[in-house]
């Protein structure tokens, strides 16, 4: 699987833009067809990495942790934290859920929409300001992966970059180039699966496959009830019911993960760990 993915996805090239291929004032066209562009400000340029934060890295075991309610009461936290490298999706809270999802995080993704939905007024309202600061400080000196050039929603990353500089946050950053969704989609294009726009989980599996010998995936389960009929939350940290996401084809992605599990290319966890 690694050989197949490397035909399309090169982590040295596709994990992040760097200061060598961006400059202040540059307009980067968003991936999703639109007439608008991302304007690279001085603050944003200052948080762009000079080299990939994962350059030359390789790990024996990796955990990719999604946010499905299937992880609640799983008691998988200790197992997740035992992995060499832990990837989390879309800046999820872990405080209060450690026994199920662990607390270790080496790589955290954050779609710009997370800011719009959960921290929308962080520049104006003290409560949102403090919550965002607290969450970003939890990342410490580890990696924050932000697809800022995917759509117009990424424009808020200029303000987030200023926020990071204001508080001297030591976060390592990664900003994948425009077109990253097409690159990930090409991995599946000629397969038996029909994925739409690849989810964050699909992106993170592709990354993990290039640098991890053993991949364990938790919290990827797109159905409203578990295998025993118990209702599930959409996100483990929110008391909301499962919803259908039109942007992605999550049941089809889940079927792909099941196939890869059966082939031994990953371990898909949908049962409690203890």
C-alpha cells in the first residue's frame, strides 16, 4: 500500500508549503473553484515552516484518531497513547475523554472551518479567545496541520497566525499545497471504491502509510448506531446525533478502511480496547 500511495503522494512535497515557495503578498488560488485567493500576510509567512516538520521521520506504530462517537466508553486511551506517533483530526478536545481517546498528540489537523464554528469570535470575545489559546497551547511544540488553501474559509488563518505569534506559541505548522484533495483522490481513482472529496481521515491514512509500519485507526465509524444498535454521537465530544455529510461519502470510505484492515494495511478499531 505504501508503494501505491507514494506513486501519487510524496510527503516531502505534499505535506506542507514552505517559505521557499511562498512569499509575503503572494496570492494563492484556493483549490475549490472560486475567484478568490488566499493572501499571504507577513504574520502568516512567519508561521510557515522552512522545511517539513516530518522530514526524514519514520515510526514503528502510529494511531490515527477520528472523532466518531464510537470511541466513547472504548477505554482505548492508554493504547492510543502507547503508539509512537499519534495523529488527531480537527482540533478535538481530549480533556475529560482521556480514558477513551488518550491525551498524546504529535500531529493535529485543523480545518479552517473549526475556527469559524467553535471559536468564531476569538478576536472579539474573551471566552472564545481564551478557549482557542488554551486548546492551541495543548499542542505544545508538536505539529498543527491546516489546509488553508482548500477553500475561501482558509482566509481566517491570517488572523490565527497573528494569534499564534502574539502568544509566542511554539507549534510546528504544516500547510498542504492547493490540489491536495485531488492528490488524495487519485489514490482511489482506479479502485473499486468511489470516494467523493476525501475526508481528513483519508488524508491522514495516506500520510501515515508513507511513514508508519503499523497503523491503528480509532474513531472512524460513520453510522448512527454501533454494531449492537446503541445510538452514537456524531462527535464523541458533542451531544449531537449522527448526520449525513454530503461533501464526503463516509460509508464508502469506511468500506475502504475495512478492506485495508482485512488486507493487513491497517488495524481498524470499532470495539472497546479492554
